[in-house]
């Protein structure tokens, strides 16, 4: 019998086309898993910042209401000071009402400071920084963790 010519599978060095596919499929699976992991991290970050923003918004509303009440009562006390100053010559009424006015204005200043603090979290700072190309203070090194790049200000003790 005559020898049969060698086919493409019998030729040394001629690998089947589907043999290279498993390595490519594995790389594609790893890449998709990496993308899924990164999206999951971004979603968790967005969820946490949304929760913090909601809490801050509630705090701002409550503190804003309290600040409005303090401002209104400070106006009433200011009017009482003017009336008392015109009506009375004694210092005791002045001193008491003036001290009360100053204390209420101090409380108003503290409320306004707290509103400014809580408004920072409504801007989603860590999420925006994680989406930017070059975070502030970063020299292009992407190996730093996000928490070290942009720490959030500490929450005041209530």
C-alpha cells in the first residue's frame, strides 16, 4: 500500500486553532471578573456615601430648623434689650438679657458650623475622587488605597 500523505493534524508544529482558545477564554474570564469586582466596589462605595449623605441631609434639616428658632428667639431678645434699655436704667436686666443673647448667638454659630460640616458629605467626595483620572495629591501612583488618598473628616461626637 502506498503511504498516505500527512494531514494537517499529523504535521508537527501545526496546532489546532481551538487549542489557543482556552488560554484566551481564561484571560477573558479573569478580566470580566476583575471588572465585576471593581463595579461591586464602586457600588458599595456609592451605597455607603449615599447613606452618609442621607444622614447628613437629615442633620442639616434638623440643625437648620434649630438655627432658625435660635435666630428668631435672638431677634425677640434683641427687641427686648432695646425696650429694656429704653425703659429701665438698671444694669441687671441688661446684663441678664445680654448674656442670654450672646449665648444664643453662640449656639447659632455652632449650628451653622455643623451645617457646613455636614454639607461636605452631600458632594460624594470619595466617589468623585475614585472616578477621577488623577486624585488630588496623587502623583499617578494607583497602588495607594483610596482611604489613604482622601480621608474623610472625622465625625464630631454628638
